[in-house]
């Protein structure tokens, strides 16, 4: 991010110009009025040491210190699908949004940077853990839900990433049965269709005589 440095000069003699020295290079500050100046550090991503020069004097060194933001640098999710689906388990990388069958067991493995605390926020459930740089968690997913991954550090900086898991419900099998009576053979015939969103393991035909 950019950072604007503001300087107020005081004393019996006010210099007409003020310079900043960074890595042995000098840059003139913008003069706002008689005593106030400013300089903008562009796209600061690391600490910067600098000096101020005015009226023949060199003051410093000063340090612009950058506080590192906590962040996720790798997100790995292992999906263990329910056996009824017949789907092979799989690993998803750097993608937090999911569409999974009901009952899928999701394992999160998260690698962080500049992070001391990580929080997973699910509806009605909060998981908070002190981390070095890695975090793991498992949860069986039964309903569609939003969840947040919150990273924090000791500089009181925080970052939140939101994701959504959409659940495909396991529907009941559908059965359509028709009956015919063969009067010549005095026989009842049954036929029809059966279907399911995944597969069927067994079909039984049960009856009793009256």
C-alpha cells in the first residue's frame, strides 16, 4: 500500500525546501505551506530506512515499518464421498467453494503466513486455534452453508475469506409399479420402473396371500 509521510518544520529559520534520502537517493518533498511538507511512499511492502535533509542538516535514520498482513498461502481440501455415491475421493487445491453430496467428509489443510491465530466460522460452530503456519480440520457436511476462514496475527491485523458449500441431497428411490391380471392363467403380473439419483443396491418384492 501507499503511505504518505507528513512533516512539520519549526524553528527560528524555516527551510524553503526539504529532501528525503532513501538508499542514497534524494527526493524533494511536496510543500503544502510554509512549515508543512509531505512525501508518498508508493507500494510499500517492506521496511524502508530514510533520512530527512533541510537547511544543511541531515536527520535520521528513520524507519517506515511495515506490519505484515496475515494470509492464506495454500488451501487443500480432501473430499471423502459417501459410499452410496460410488464417487472416488478427491483432493481440491486452492478452492474453498464446493458442491458435494450429502454426508461428504471434508478435510481442510491450510498453510498460512504472518498468522498466529486461525478461526473457522460455520453456522452455529466456531473453531479457533493457535497456529504456527499449518492448520487442519475435518467436518461432515450435511447441509448447504456459508463458512469463513479468519486469519489473525499479533499486530492485531486480520483477514477474512468467505466460501460456500452447496449440498446435493440424497433423494429417495422412485418406484412405479403396474399390475396386470392374466385371466387365462389366473396369474397376476407386476411390472414397472425403479430409479435413484445414484444407484440401487437391492430390490425386493414382498407379498402375502389372503
